[in-house]
C-alpha cells in the first residue's frame, strides 16, 4: 500500500466517523500531506474532492499535464474559455457527492473556491477539517518526527550562532543575517527571524530592524528554518553585557510557566488546560496582564497549525501531537521575555525537540 493510498483510507475512516460525505481541499499543505504534492495555486478553481469511495480533482487545463506527473487520480479539466462549472458538476457526480449533507472544507481555501463549491451543493452543510484531515495531520508518524527532530537540531545550531553574534553595536539585522547563513550551511532555508532588542523585545512579533544592541539590552531571538518538508521554531533570550533591571525575576517566571505547561501536557488533557497552567503561573507572579498571546501552536508542514494551545481550545491532546509551548511577558518600553520549546506528546508526557538550555545567555 502506498503512502497516498494509506492516507486516503485513513481520511475516509475519519470522514465516516465525523459524518462528512465529502472533503474538499485546495492547493496547499492539506493537499500536499495527502498526495505528496499540490498544483500551482492561483485564482483558477482547483480542488481535490474526496468522497466515500472515489477521489478526483477539478483541474485547470493548463496545469493538468504537470499534475498527472504526480498523481494518477482522475482529473476533470476545465479551460479558461469555458469556466469550471461543467467540470465541477462532473467531478461531484464522479465522487458521489450529489446528495452529500456535510462537506468538510479546507479552511485555507480561497473564498471564491469555497463559494463555487457550496453553490453547487445547495443543500449541504459545511464544516472545516479539524475532524478529518486536520485530525490526521495533528498526529505525527515516525518519519514526520524524524524530520522535525532533524530540523530542531539545525535550529539549535542556528540559534547558537545567533547567540554568539550578540554584542554591543551589532544590529538586529546583523544577527538575522547570521541566522540565515547558519541555516544555509546546514542545507535549510530560513522561514523567519525575529530579533527584538531592548524595548523592541516587548513586541511579540517585532519586525527585525537596524536598531543597534546596547549594553544592558535583553534580546528576544525567535527563529525557524526548514530542511525538506518540515520546519523548526524556537525562542531563546540573550543579554548584552548584563541583563536589565528586573530581568531575572521575569525570566524565572516565564521559565516556570514553561515547566508548568510541560507538566500539564498529557494525552487526554484539553489544550486549554495547558494554556491555563502557563497563564496561571504568570498571573500568580503578578504579570498576568503582560502575557498577551496564546501559549502555543501546532507545528508540521505549516509553522502554525492545529492544535492551538489557547485559553478556549477544547482540543483533546493525543500522542504524536507536536506543538509549541511559548509563554512570554512583555513590558512596554523596557523588554520582553519569551521562551519557546517545540514538543511531541508521548504517552507519558512531552518530549522537547531542542537540546538547548533555556538559560539567559549573557554576551561579554
């Protein structure tokens, strides 16, 4: 059995359990996870439609030949001169979706694709993919874990290079360039670099700029790269010469929040309980109003994907789920502290993918 066949079978089992009679995916990571590729994404409607027994693709004619090199699924082509309506009707009939009552839509799908499909299924209700392909993608297999672990090791290398580059007079952008070079050295491409020095560290998603690091700055370094299909993500802290006043207390509290979330993360626990463990720790320390984001997000083909570790998430955590634990405290005009680990959930708790300490690195 090929990987595609096995994943289609697993998807159909989830469809049966969730009541979805049709899963509709657009070019993107859901399709890539299922088929190993996706066609070029543009404004032309392109859909993978998976029914209880058959799957097929609505395919713009100009992309069909290339797509056939990657998949043997039936393709119902449409040309720009004709439009997609007839081909869509034919593919829906082929996969047995004429009387479907519930269609699971790719949540990243273009709105015009979704409306086109729902217009052709006027009696169907719709959901998103959390109970179907999203459910499957949340649980990483051994190969996916191996790739994520390799990328975590590469991220450790890039982070060590970044921390070594911290010095008075160096700019945030200089450190970002060091990160990009380190990822490239290991055969990975940079996905993002957030370097927030001094007061810029109080912006969780600071846009790395030309500010020069100064003595007494705390520096937030949040980086991710990608080798192959899977990415990395990690945040560590540095200080230039010495930490700013009050830093030690805040760092210790954020690390305690990480440890509380790690202790709470177990199979069968709801994601909101992990968020609460981190949030309650920071609130008890008197900094609750300065923890301004969720505790974590899933990591897989997408850097942000299910499960989301939020205060409202009812997702029940399970073995094989990979997600971040990244509480933070952000003090406007002063500094920010965020410590981030990526973990995979095992039966007895989380395994941290990084091997780097969360201790503050003080640049001399």
